[in-house]
């Protein structure tokens, strides 16, 4: 995907995440809906028009370019040594998670009930393994992210797997931002592989939206988790329904 296409893709995702339609944007820009659709379809953005669109949806040009670059990077793995360090200290892992999601040092201090000295200690550790770059005045610049994929055989996954699964599934999944779908059927290998690819695409979209929203104020977002699973499986209930084999005399 070209850089210009990435920028337009970010614009479209930003509109979608804000629940804004082309008619909404047309109204904000004092243009017709047809004109807005044509601009996006033909990718005929002047810098002046692009700046007006950004202002209409609540972002700056620099944020658009930065978000486009972050979205292109998508999700990434950490080294085993980096995961080892995070797995060894729950507060350090929580600090890193908040920084990944765009929280300021002040917000980290408030969320984790820290003082400046204890925060500096955590940031120094993250800087030492090149997860962040520690800047003056307790500011931090991420060297990874904005979305991290934990290794399935890595220390963080091993340490928290059971706890995460148990806590995540303790819900009726009936809230406004909740959904739970379970399906079981007999499929061919080809169909199962197609579904697996679609799940991988959804994971990438999750990473894209996380990159898109990372710079939003904390008051405009909340922590969301996505659990996807697909595997050959037979419900144990069927074990008791199978006819027993008669023994031959």
C-alpha cells in the first residue's frame, strides 16, 4: 500500500471509529455528499482540503501522518529477553501497557498509584531493554508498538494465560461493547483454512484500530480485549452418546 493510500485508509477508519458518515463530513465541510465521496474515491486531496478534513474529525495533519505510519507498522513481537523482564514485574508490565496505549507519565502515575521516583525506576528498566526511550521530564518515546503480540510460548503468555482466560470469560457478554459467538460444525480442511485467514485479518484490523486511537485522550477510550480461537474440537458430551462396542463371544 502506498503512503497516500495509507493516509486515506486512516482517514476512513477514523471516520468509522467516530461514527461519522460521508453526509456528516459533507455538512462539516460545507460540501455536497457527492463531492466528498468523489474526493475519497479519486484520492484528489489538496493539502488545504486534507487539513480541513482533519480539523472536521478532530485531528491534526501531523497526527494523521503519525497514525498512518503507526498503522503501517501494525503488530509486532518483543524479544524473549524483553518479555522476560515484563513477566518478572507486574507493575512494570502495567506501566508498559499504559504507555503503549498512549497514556502520559502523569496518567501512569495516577493509574498505578506511583510517585515520580518509582515511575522513573520503571522507565529506566524499560529504556534499558529498548522498549522505550526515556526523555527529560519523565517523558517516554515508544520504540515498539503501538500493538504488541505476545509469544504463545513466551514468558508473559505462560505466566498470565490461565488468569486471562478465567477473568475474560467472567461476563454475560451482553454489554454495548461486548459480543460472544460460539459455533461448532463439521468443515473441510479448505474451509477451515479460509476461516483461519479471516481471523488473522481481523487481528490485523484490531491492531490498526489500536494504532488509530493511540493518541486519543484517555477520556475517549477504554481497554478492550479480543479473544479469537479456532481448532478441531468435539464436545465431550458426545462421548456419552456413542454406542458401546459389543464384544464378540
